[in-house]
C-alpha cells in the first residue's frame, strides 16, 4: 500500500504530493511504535515474575529466622555486650593482630559487664563472645543486603506492581529500623547503673521490641511470599469457614504474643526462677507473683510474674491450636490446608515439651536455643495456615 500511494502521488500537484508523503511517514511511525508495545509489556509483572519475587521474599524470611536464632544464642551465651561500639562499615572487619585484640578487650573492660561479672575473663574467652556478637551483626547486614539489592534490581526490571512497591519499601525501611533498634538495645546494657545491684543486662523492654520487630518483619515477608506462590483455594463461603478463619487469626495472634513474651523471660533470666512444672515451687500461684509496686510493674519487671505469664500464654496457645485442629476436622478442607493445620498442632505439642524440658533442666543453652527456634517454627506454621484460609481477592 505504501508503494502504490507513492506512485499515485506522481500524478498530483507538489503540495498534495508532499502532504500524502508526510501522512504515510507518520502512519509508518505509529505502526512501528505499536510493534514495540509487546516488548515493553514484557516487563509488566506476570505469573513468572511473581514466582521469582515470592521465592526471594521466602529466602529473605529465612535469613531473618537465622538472625533471630543467632540473636537468641548470642543472648544465651551472654555475648551481646562484647562489642561496645557500632559502626556500619568499620566493624565489618574484626581485630586481626594481637594489638588490635588487646585494644578491643581494653574497651570492653571499661563497661559494667566486665567490671561486675567478667572481671577475671581472659583474652581467648573474650574472643569467643566477641565473635558471637560480631557474627550476629554481620548476619544482620547480610539480611539488609538481601532485601535492598534485589529490590533495586526487581524495581528496575518492572517486576513490582504498584501495591508491591509500597510493600517492599516498607520491608526495606523496617530492616534499617531493626538495625538501629538493635544498637539502641545494646546501649542499655552498657550504661552504668549505680542504683542497681543487678547484673548488667540489656533492657527487657528494648529486647522485646527488637525481637518483636524482627518477628513482624519475618511475618510480613513470609505472608507476602506465600500469598504470591500458593494459589488461593476456592472455598465455598459458609458460616463455619468464617468462624474457622477468625479462629485461625486469633490463634496466630496468640502464638505471636507468646513468642514475644519469651523476650521478657530471656531479658530477665526468668527461666531460672522456678524450675518446676506444673507448679511453681510448691504452689500453683507463687507468693511473690505481685511483689512489685505498682502492680502493673510486675508484668514486665518481676521475673516470677514474667515466667508465670509465659506459662499461661503457652498453655493458652496450645489449647487454641488444639481447638483449631478439632474444629477443622469437622470440615471439608483442601488437603494442603489440612496438612498445614496438622503440622501446626504437632509443632505446638513439641514446643511445649521443649519449653518444659528447658525449664526443668535449668535452661541449658542448646535446649534453650532449640526452644527459641521452635517458637519461630510455630509462628511459621500459623502464618501458613492463615495463607491457606485467605479469601480470594475480588
């Protein structure tokens, strides 16, 4: 058609011929632009890109679990106050020479933990706790890079929808906040407290905030990744299904709260107060449960009350999960959903057994670390159950 138009133009006057040629050129340009549209559209998020992003988020959530577990071990080995400075880049390289190690040890000796608890510590013993804390901090930086670098890459490739952009920006911002919160927590254990006769430790409030923010980051990453990878079930909406969803949400919240209460137990060494079960000593309710004044202070600063609360929350979580399992047995659910609920119930009983064993054996480090890891595993299964029961977006 383009060639025929040019031949036809030879029979017209120059003005008409020029107008037709320009019109033909503009038409070709528009058609060429139209042919480029599919290539541009290739960067629009699709099922394949959603799988990539979902797997990335699951990988990030796995790294967060590693940070939580390593942080728990650092706390159990009392290594968290060994690094008395915080530098984003400079501290990435640990001391190399004998002189550098002695200088770092000398800085540690200026602070309460050495003066009160570890005044007879040797340099090799210091190196152990230093490397524990250094490994935890370096793992935290690895988590940050795992979130930020792929976010930049996927953003430029066009893998994110508009709503997903907001989510990943929130996750990256939360990672940065988590690092600052970690240092804010450590600082509380480096302060001199002449009025206190207690051993130096970080504030249980800051410890629980640090753990809670890590768990929130983990839950958000895991939930987003699972909903991108697992196809939603087409449930027949019913009153019983609505009740099951509400039951699962309440149970998930209870599991999260129980895990968070464990931070207060760790922060106050409350696991060493009453090492008996089911009673606390000779009583079901100990005499010093509300020994502090005002009363509200007991729930956050009294080791007896903190341990008692953790026991109550753990038993409540176990009861709720058992009820969820029994309720789900009376419903027709997809096989994958039944597996998720069954694993949640099995993990709940295992976690309670771990907690009781840790208590009765006076909190040995390997068992306590396993118990802390079990709380994250239980939370993981609770999130999976919620992802299985989610509504299909309209």
